[in-house]
C-alpha cells in the first residue's frame, strides 16, 4: 500500500496489540493469585480537612472477601462501574477524540504543512530544536503537573520526528517521556509536591532550590540520552528497534516538498490558523488548570474536546469536504479502538487487588520494613514503596493520600526529614509512569505508534538506570544535609 493510500491517523499495530494483551493478561492473573495467598486487611479511613486519609495505627486483618476466580476475567468490564469507572470512561473518550482529530489533520495535510513551516524556520538546527522541545515539555510537567493532557501533542511530535529523519521513539522521547521526566523531577508540581507537602505539614513548595538542581540533572540525562539515540538513528536508520514498523508512517513525511507545503495557500493557512487558535486554548487550559480548581477537575475532557473541534474545523476550513473529514474520523477511531481493551485490562489489575481486599495488606507489609532503618535506607524504602504502589494506583494525588499518612510518622521515628520523604515519594510516583504497563498514558502513547511495550522497555532501560542513579544520589544528599525545613 502506498503512503497515499495509508489510512489516516495513528494505528495500533497487531504485534504491539498482541504483546501488550499478553503482558496485561499475565499481570491480571498474578493479581488474582495474590488475592488467594495474601491475607486481607484494611486501614481505617478518616476525614481531615475535607480529605480522606489513613489512620496509620488502625491496620487490622479481616476475613477474606468472597472473590471468585471467574471475576478475574470479567474485571476489565467491571472496572467501568467500579470506583474509578468515570475516570476510565473519560480517558477512553479522550483517546477516541484525539485519534479522530489527528486523523483529520493527517488526511487534510494540515499537519504536514505546519511541520514544513517549523522545520524551514529552524533550518538545519534540528538538534537544538530537539533540546528546546524536550525542555518545554519537561517544564510543563515540572511546574504544572501536566502529564496525560499532552497526549494530543504526541502524534505531532512523532510526525516531526519522522520529518527530521528520526523514528517514532524519538517523538515519544521528546514529548510524553520528557513531560514525565519533568513531572517526576518536579519543581512545583501541585499534584505530587503540593499534595504530599500539605499532608506532611510542610510549607507549600518549600525546598524548591534542591528540586531545581534535581530537574537540571534529570534534563541533562534525558538530553544526552535522546541526542545520542537520535544521531545514531539518523546515521543508521536500520538500528532503530522499530525500523520496519515505522516505514509506512515515515514515508508520509520523507522528502516532503517544503517550499510547496510551507507556502501561503489561503485555504491551508485558514485551516492552520483555525487549529492554532484551538491549540492556544488548549495551552491556556493546561497553564491555568493548576490554579483554577474548576478547570483542573475537567482538564482532560476539555482538552480532548478542544482538540476534536480544532481538528475537525481545521479540516473543513482548509477545503476538505465533509465526506473526506468523516472518512478520516472513522479511520482515526478504528486505528485507536484496539487500545480500549488494553486500558481496561491495565485498570483491572488494581481492581482485582482491591476487590480481593489485599491492597492495604500490601501497604502495611511494606511499611513494616521501616522498623530500625537508618534515614538513608528509609528514604530508599519510601522510594521503593511508591514504586510498588504505583503499579496498582497511577494517580499521584490518590497515592499521596493513601501512603503519606503512614510514611510521615515512620519518617519522624527514624530521623528522616519530611522533605526527604516527600522527595522520595515523588520520585517513586513519577518516574515509573513511563515504565509500567499498567499506566494507561503509556499504553495510549505506545498505541499511537508502532512501538510495542517490550521494545519500549528495552530502549528505555538504559535511561532508567541513569535516572535511578541520579535520584538515589540526590536522596543521599537530602539525608546528609537534613533537607528541610523539617
């Protein structure tokens, strides 16, 4: 099939779908087995300042709830009416809106024309462009706690990566991965730093001076990692783990007539202007959300709706007929739809553990390891505990309310400052977002490319090793200087 005849928009490859399906099925079965071998227990939840928190001294073992094996297999459907059902539905609708809108932009050549103008503006300075884009995405995560909201921008960055002679992995790296790096090495992230410090009784966003150094160190690690890989792929494209899978998409953006596409075409210019107006509104939502609770609560559906209206309107304004726009929308939805069962299966891992009554037991067992630990070891244990709980609960704020009330008194007992505790928690909560197959954002973004989860994991392991080294080093510094104020 020629590039011109390729379906519009992002498509989940059959290989990536099957591999992800098998991995998630194994995780579901493992979660189910845990409900049979781990005793059930729970903590008492109390309300403080309008929020539900755990009473650290209230853990008790309880009778094992009745949870039959056959429900392990129906869990991906049951999650839709479970406690997280509304959130999951919003994510699924968001994904379909983004997929259909991107397909319209792709089919109408609006995306290609916009990329042509960007590339021509930067000339041959493609690597400075890579560094600037990565920094901007990191800053959005570090200051505003933006993560899943940038998913609509991922296809654009992947297309830009193809256009510049790289692969889809570089596109993922300079967009969603960079956002995750900033979210994790947060400076003023309201959803992790803000919530955790409030629970710990610390001054809001205190200790920012050390977090700025952490941010710069993580940016340096990411920048070197991406630059080395991008240069290698440009020199020898066949070394890309997704070289074969990327061929069809890469062909769409290879040797594009820059002058023709970037030239002023009244209809194309109107289409781009329409979409840019909605893109500006999206950025406005992302930037004001952390400071306006009403916007923050509905940021994801608002961003998805703006992206959908912006994409469809741009297609119609650029001169494409309603039939072409409708066809592109259908192709976009059909290309993304296989990601829906993967997201439901990922969400069901937490659901199975919770229905089996063992979530609090796992949390209690992990907390017991603090007994007798020195401050540095305790910091590492907090890091590890956050990594463990992240596998089941991806929401940073929800996880903070779950484990911080337990961690704070334990930290006080072993002489670890609360600021170090918050820092270790944020490391564990954030960096694993682009590592665990139970995170829906990772599954969505991989679904927008031909990158399977195993290939993503193999590619990113070297980066995670450096991130682990840097973060452990900064935790050691925090302990040594009694990083505070307390």
